[in-house]
C-alpha cells in the first residue's frame, strides 16, 4: 500500500469512493432525496476538485496497485472554535476507506499521516466529528488518544444526526 497526495486527476475517484463509503455506512439513515442531495453536494467531483486545489485542505490517498483504498482530508482550520482547547486547532475532515477493504490497516496509515501532517503544520489540536451511533469509529479514534469534548450535530437534508466532537491535543 502506498500513500500519496491527491492531485487534480484524482477528483473523480475520490468523489466516487466518498459517496460509496458514506452510502454503505449511513445511507439507510436518510430519505433517498436527502441522501442524493447531500452526495451531490458533498461528494461531487466538482466539490472534491475544489478541495484538492485548496492548499488549506491537504488530502492523502492510500493506493494499492493504482486502486484507491482510502483517503484522509485535513482542514487546516478549526472546525469548532467554541470547543477549541488549543491555539491552533485543525479539523480531520474525513477519513474514509473502501468498504471492501476494511481491516487492512488503511485507516491506521492515514491517521498516522494526519497526525504527522498536523504537527508539521504547527497544530496543537485536531478536532473531528463522529456519529454518536458509530462505536467502531469512536474506538478507532480513542486508540489514538482522541476524547469526546462535546455534543454536536450534522445535517443531511432534514435529518439531524447527533454527533460527538472528539479532539486530540498534540
């Protein structure tokens, strides 16, 4: 498995994997029209291309034999300033793996990159949101020292998801 930074030609593959991963994990929670609108906005090729072009959002890819297995997006800005404990908090925006490739250490490699990149960028805290009913993801982040620091929410159309805000001081 190789890691490399995302480039402009990766937008379509990132958009497809993001939409497929989100749908596989959470798709059943939403009305079809809400899910479709969310995916068309958040995981569109155009949106992903803009994120790739944004120097304030580094994106790392995990690949094997040219196949995209996962990715991690960092936002070099604080996602929840009211909950920030550090002077320079950043957000782990997404850490997604291919649903067919879970359990292969992809998330660990991407998380190690995210932590190293955050330190290089001078961050003293990383924040992320995790669905309140996703104990597997919560355990994954807790293994790295993240802890719950607040209750927040995430909207998909008209559906409000209760989420936990996790943070790690660096």
